[in-house]
């Protein structure tokens, strides 16, 4: 089983949403992947109350996705987390690249960076909609367990290009 690690600042809102959504769809698609999430600067989350954002729980509920790790409190990223992941995604490059450079310099250029704003810059509804699109795009790139065909395509309603064979 391979791991994708989603990073945000506080591991409270965006990364937790990505983790839960990814795991829900990956399981249903039969992918040999699991998601986890961590924060790069938990100390900056002074307004984070409880283990997970209510915006995250609401958005997942609207999508009929059960938040399995909703009672887990935010966790700080460690070098082991980065080392153990097959893929690492930081959800907002402008915010997280400087944190990676300061705290994990050797990893700064080894991540995928997305561009999903936090609540100060984007409404939660819009930010999580964009984040869901990024997660779905990522899922389409990953092969199903024991297959060269991506099982996530059918689950997400993606049409295969003409001439692609299912083996």
C-alpha cells in the first residue's frame, strides 16, 4: 500500500479534507493507495478548535463522505512522514513552500504543490470545491491495485480516451 501525504499549515481544514476525500474514493476504486495528512506549523492554528474543522466536516457530509479520522487531532509533520510517503502534496504553494524551505529544506522541491487558499483568502465552499477537484485529478493518475487501468476513472465518471484498453 502506497501513501499520499497531504500537507497544510495546521492539519485542521484543507489537508484533512483532502485525506478523507482521497481515502473514501481510493477505497471505492480499489486503489492500492491511502492518504494521510500533517501540518507544517500547528502553532499557527491558534483559532483551530477541536480535532477538525467544521467546514471540513460539513463539506464531507454534503458529499456523503464519512470522516473516519474526525476525532484525530492535528499532527505536526516529521521527516519520517515525508520519507514514508510515496507522494507528498502541499495544498498551497505560496504558503507552504516557505515552510518547507525553513523546516524541511531537502524536501522543498520534492513535493507537488497545489494552489488552494485558506479561509482568509477564499470561502470554504469554494476552496473545498477546488480541493475536491484536485483530489479527483490525482486519483485519476493513480493505477488500481494489480492493474494497469485506473479504476478511479469509472468511479469518477471519467471517459477513457479512444483506443485505451482495459487489461
